[in-house]
């Protein structure tokens, strides 16, 4: 590709200019230090010789001038390099995203093959193996669910951050920029980090494409990039949101510290099944043997499916409405949870950042998850958990972008989320 060759040449030219600029600065620095050292020597060891002292002072002054000239030249060239690098980085980012978007992408596909054919975990497993299995060093909370998993993930991540844990959050899809999918400390990865991640996965993905295992999909790649990014940033905690379903989702290659299922409703029925119990089976596919699990599923039949699978896999299990919940009143919100040792935990003053019953349910699931993590020894004081619930949110979830007139953006796109949006709007109008 001529464009790629030209781009590489441009990048190499920038690198060469950087190196030359640094070498020039070092040369100026050495010369300046030699002059200053000579001047100090003459001034110090020939205190009575006026000529020697004058030469010494002159050498020191010359050294300072040389140092100033070198610094000025370095920063002038450095500024020019930055001016070149900005469009170069933009071009690099565009090329990286174009390559990613050229992979098989079921987020954009009009027709998706049957689940067992389209979603295969062997590709992401092989990709991660060749990348050094970065996920094995991470402490992960794995979150699935038809609705609420993004908001619940954001609340859990915000609470972990409030507790002083460097926290990675992987969500999908993004709204404006791909970098939004990978955040650490609430900040998306930079364009430079995104480009570097693509450069690491691309040669492996292209090699796999030529092999029987097949090339990884877009979501395989972004999931691997997220895990790499979080490992690179040495995160203390990671919240990993499932993309679609659970059992065959690319994120389901991790062994988490905790599995969370927020809700079950009818969505993607061609892939996940036409009934809630079938969808529950797919979501429960994220449950790992012996790993604690929290379920916010209200539907009795779907909830029973999840609880049965958790029992078969030996998962300590908490179910909303039985083991934890939030009691709401006009001025008093109280969360209660059954702890693993049989005692009860009560947290008062819990007010989700967003209105609506659905967000209250999400908050109860997030608090239950945080409590179970605290039972495991995670440093999550109650004040941090409360703050995470009170502040954690994602864009386009009841997002107010104007007040007069009131304009709200929300990503509701199925019957259940549309009903939740209507209830939240009713509540908001009552509060206004």
C-alpha cells in the first residue's frame, strides 16, 4: 500500500529528527559543561592571576550562553516535531480504526449467523495466548444482563475508584470514539495508546486469519485490547461488561472474582433464544465453578434458571429480593444484604445518580456486588460504595444535555428499556 509506505517513511523521519535533536542537545550540554568546568578551574586555582580569573569568568559565561542556545534550539525543534506528530497520530489512529472496523463485526452486521457458528471462544483464547494471557493477572468483575449492565458496571467501577483502587472499565458500544470502551480511572485510553494496542494485536490477528483457527472478530480484538490495556496500566480492579449474551461472548474467557447478572428480558432472540429462561441460560454461561455470583433478575422463571446453574457450579449466590434489595422512600433509601457469614449489612443514604426504578434496581445489584467483594477482602469501605452509587453513570443513560427546554438522551431500544425510560421520565417530571 503506497499510503502505508509513505506513512511509515513519515514516521521514521519524525523519529530520526527526534533522535538528532536529542543528540544535538547533548552536544551543546557537553560543550557548555566543559566551558563552565574550565572557567571554574581557572577562577578557583588561580585566584591571584587577573588574566586567568578573567578568562575563567569568560569561559563560565560562554558555557551559560552555549547552554541557553542549545536549550532554545531543542525546544524550537521539539515544537516543530509536535506540530508534525499531531496530524501523524491522527492518521495513525484513523488507519488503526479502519483496520479494526474491517474485521468481522457483528455489532454492525444486518444478518448474524447462528450463535454457535458466529461466536467461538477458541479465537479469543488463542489471541490472548499469543499475547501472553494478560487477563490472568487481573482482578475482574464480570457483568452480564439484558439491561442495566452498563450502568451497574459504571457504579461498581466508580465505587472501586472512590476506594482508591485503580480501576479499568470495559463497556460497549461506544458513542463517539472507540477509546471510550477502555477507561482507567474514568479516563478513556488515549489515541496513542489505542494505536499501540492495535499494533500489538494486528500481526497476530492477521497470522490467525491464515490459519485453521480463523481471524478474531472486531469484538474479540477490542476485548483483547482492553485486557492488554488494563494489564499495562497495572489496574487494581477491572469491571468487564459482556457484549452480547454471555456463554459465547468474547469476554467469557476470564475467571473473575465475581460474576454479576443484572436483568433478563427479550432481546436478540434469534441468537439467545425466544424465551426468558433460554436467555437466562445464555447469560448464566458466565458463571464459573466456585466463583461467587450476584443476580438482579426479577423474572421468577429466569431467576430460577440462573440459581440452578449457580448451584450446579458451586457458586455462592445472592439473589435480589431475597438476599439483598433497596428499600425506597421519599427521604430514606436503605440497602440491606445478607453477608456470607450470615449477618446483615445495611447501607443508608444511597441515592443513584439517575432517576427511575430501573436505576434503583441497578444500584442494588452494584451494592450487592461490592459487598460480596468486600467479604472477599477487597478494600471497599461503605462510604466509597455509597459514593460510587451516587456518582457512577454512563453517557446516554438519561443524560441531560440542556435544561431550557429540557433535553435528555437515552439509549433505550427494546420494550423493557423503553418502559424503564418512561418511568424515569415520569419521576423526573415530578421532581422538576
